[in-house]
């Protein structure tokens, strides 16, 4: 009987500790100097804006509406071939990007 009571008490204590640990606030992440440039660039861009000159294809795809993997890679390829974008409107030069798609995402884009 004592063994059962002691086991029950230990089990309840462990469950309580687990709940406290899971409910504890997490520490804020610090910028790692060894992190890839794209994640650092996202941190230095204007809040809520995607920097076309530094974002990688995966970030472009996930942050912009109507942009899939192929179009995101085309944006990065255009930037690598022609240098940094000088304006958001230059995105119209990328194959597969039309005016309506640009207008849909214009508020999310930046070039600095």
C-alpha cells in the first residue's frame, strides 16, 4: 500500500512539474551572427515588408500571395542575373509576374 501511495505521489509531482515547464514563457531569440543572410535581412527590413533584394526563394514563396516555387525562383534568378532591384515595379520584368500579381503584393514589398 505504501509503494502505491508513494508511486502515485511521485507521478502527480512529475505531472505538475511538466505542466509548469510547458507553461513557462519562452526566451526571445537573439540574432545569431552566423545565421544566413536572408534571415538577417528579414530582420533589418521594414516591419511587415519583404526585401526583394535579399529574400531567398522560400521566403518569397511563403510571404507573397500567388507566388509559387517556380515564380519565387524566377525572381531570385532575375536578381542574380541583373543585379538588385531598383524599384518594386521592376518585378514586372520577371517572367510570370503581371501587374495584377504585383498590385496584390505591392504593400508587402520593399527594395531596401
